[in-house]
């Protein structure tokens, strides 16, 4: 219940923040721009719209996470608004969970909103049947953003806003290359390979949430993939938030 | 507000020993035992002592004022009690619940020093959030938020965003947020700082109102007259230690408060020998000034002056009794040594009382002005006598 209250307040903060409004407007401009570029794609207009649209939604979501999520807790500590919260009967882990839930909800609203606009654009051009693949792709993007938001909350609870945004960006980039890290590990000597493999398993497996190529072709993914991705995202978020809570528990607020 | 010396037992209803042991006294709203806070620099590993071995009891329904110069440990003490800092040693209980348990803050209202707020919220939203986080249901939080916004004089524009509030309005909102769930304990850190005289008066009245409701209030302040006017007891912190405690009521009735009597004329009056040392003539211009060492002599002196045909122009109490006690308690004391030392080792000046015994609870009868005549109090007396 307490976590829900914190989440609601975080959501309200994120929605009233100009960053989210600005990013949403940028997303709309990007989606409209795909319609300008479509005629130049030599018959691949639908493919370009879906590919660019979904990539834009994902990148803009990451941008929101970096700008708003990176300062989620650190800004509260710097501005001392956290005094008003943690002096109440709130367990610190609940506070972090609430922050993550609120941020994730705001990210999902932005993602869903832009996804609906993208579907409307496709429907206007007679591709309304792509709704399912679009929905699946937007859902996986939402999971990816929830996972990155958990990392942002962890870094934000332990660092300054700028540093936590940088750490989150680093984790996102390394996560995108986690498949490459695994492939690279196979080419290394056995001693180094196991270390590289462990590192690749430690960073978030973000390619798991990428089905943009499938969606661009109008194909859907299996329920097993969706289930596995959901379970992986939930488990990874739980681990990250547990680590954050353990470190945050002993933190002093001077 | 006194130290209890009974052996440590488990507070009824709190369960196991793991929750922490505390003296069995349900009359206590706040119970602090050996609370210490040390900060270690991650680079130099030097230890700075924010608070050392604090023992403090506050009975339910009492008002305790925490006094001390900057860096004395007042804010550290309050932040430890509210869970914002983690103690290095010792423990404390709020209504019998150890402060390590978030439930201890269920009946706690806290106003931090220079409170900061979410500027994207309005007054009602902020108070609803505060009430909800303190355990009120949605409807209760909404009703209480409306009530308290009105009570602190901000009810006319409930939807005004907090970024448009003035400093005084924010302080009032902070007080409303501390009280929105009607707590049993109120902890206020410098509640009057930065307020104009009207704001200070309002805060004073609010503290007295809560006191009348039976709320236990613990507050810190630099403004001695404000502390003196609302606190049942004043505790003085210095260099991270509690060095003195006193009841302002006793000060007001104290026979040792100096008074200046200003008279017109009376150049040839001879002070009776019986009052030598207690009543002195001060050098003045055309008027005469007599300094009376204590209130006990005041009436006889006035009587003598009036009978002698002297016109008394004014009777002026000199300074605040609390101010003298405060200065005596905090002047000339040695700061806690920096660098690591074993826990429990006391600083050079405050480590032991004058008889060489180790000190226990500062608010215990041995250490209060009333019961034990501590060194600080004696120094104050000596200064006055001199």
C-alpha cells in the first residue's frame, strides 16, 4: 500500500515533468516523419514505418529513463524531499519499489501512447492487421524499459543524478551487446571465456526484448518468448531492486 | 522526562529481545539509551563524532526543547530518532517501539529543518500524500488534509502549486504535514527558523495547543525565549553530548535571577549592611541604579526604596535565566576529540562528574540542576555571584 502511494506520487511527478511531455512530442514528430520518408522507401514504406517507429519508441523511452529515472532518488536526496517521506512509517525497500513502479508506469504510458499513434498511422494506410505484432513489440519494449528503470533506481539510490544516468546508459549499451559478448567469449581461452560468459550473463540480456525485425515483417512471436521475456524481466528487476534496497538500507541522510 | 535506572527488560508487546531491550516504563514517549552517531570519512578514515552516548527520556505529553550551538548534535539526534540516520551505537524507542522498526514512526510527526517539498504538487495533494504515508485511508487523508490546510492558514488556495509558496507558507505546510495524521509524538527541527514574529507566535501557539492535546513534543531551537516559553524541560547539547537539562519553570521562579532597579535621584542612600554583596549600586548618570542579585531580595529592596522617598522608574530582569545556563553549559567546554577511540570512552571534560564517577543519564536526578547541582549549574551560580 505504501509502495503504491510512493508509486502514485512518482508517476504524478513524471507525468507533470516537462521531460516526458517533450519526449512524447518528439515521438509524435518522429512517427509523422516516417510518413514523409515512406514514399521514398521504394515499396518498403510499411516496413520503414514500423521499424523506425518501434526503434524511436524504444530509444525515446530510454531517454526518459536516463533523464527522469537517473535522478529519481538522487534528486530527492539532494533536494531533501526524502526527509518528508522516510521519516514516516515506510520501509526503505518499499520506497524504492514505489519509485520503480511509478517510473515504470509513466514509461508504459508513454510507450503505449506512442504505440497507439503508430498503429493509427499504419491503420490509416490499410495495415491495421499488424496490430498484434505491434502490440507484442510494444509490450517487450515496455519490459525492457522497466528493466532499465530498475537499474536507474539502483544507481540513483547510490549515486548522483549525473553519474547514475551515465551508469544506466553504460548498462543499457552493454546490455544491447550481451549477445556479442557471449559470441566473443567463445573465441577466448577457456579461463577468460568463463569470465566473459559470466559477465555477459550478469548484464541485462536486452536483445531478448527486441522483436522489431519480426514486427517490421508483420510477423508475431511465440507466447513462450513473451513468457520467458516477462519472467526474465521480473527476475532481473527483483535482483536489481534487492541489491539497491540492501545498499540503501544503511544509507544516512544528513 | 527523567532517566530510568531499572534493569533492561523487553517492552511489553514488542516481542523478542531482538527488537531491543529498554527500561520498562510505559509513561515514556521517547526513550534514548547511549545513542551515538559517528561519521567515518571514506578517504581519510577519520571519525567525526556527531553525537555521543545520548541518554534521554521524554514522558508522554511533555514538551522538551533541545538547545545547543551550531554543530552541537541537535539535528543529528532528531534525525536518528526519525530514522533518517542510522545510529553507530545505542538505541532509542518511540512509544516502546525501537527506532530501527519503521512502525516506530507510525505515531510520529516530523518537521525537518528548512523543509523541502515537491514543487509539482499543490497543498492538498501534498498533505494527502503525507497522511496516506502515515497510515490514513484515502478519505481520511483527504479530509484531514483539508482541515489542516485551513488550520495553518493556507486553506484559501488549496490548489496553489507549492513552487508558488513563500518560505513562511512552506513552513506552515510542513507543520500541517507533521500533524495531518494527528501523531502522538511531534519532532520539530528548528520550527521557528526563518519565520517572522507572527509565524513564530503561530508555531509557539501550535506547540502549546498540541501539548494541551497530550502530544509529546521534542523540538530544537536557537531562540531561547521561545524555548523557555513552551518547553517543560530544556536539554542542552554541546559537542555531541548532553551537558545540561533544566526546567524553565524553575528558572522563572529562580531566586538567583538578577534584577536592575532604576530610580530617580537617591544619590545619598546607603545600602543596608545586611544586603551587602546581594544589592549593589551601579554607576549611572543622573539616576541611580541598583543591581539586586536575586528575586528574593527584590521586594524588600523596593520597599526600602519607596519608604526612603525614592521614585522607582523601572524594574528590569537581567537576561534570561536560560541564557545564563546555556552560556555556562556551552562556554569553555572542550570539543570531542577527533580520531577513533573505543566506544564508551568519554571526552576529557564531560567524561566524569566532579567526583570522578562516570556519568549516566544526563537527565537522571544526579545530573539535573534540581537534583544534583551539576558542574555547569555551579559555574552559572559562580558567574552570577561574581
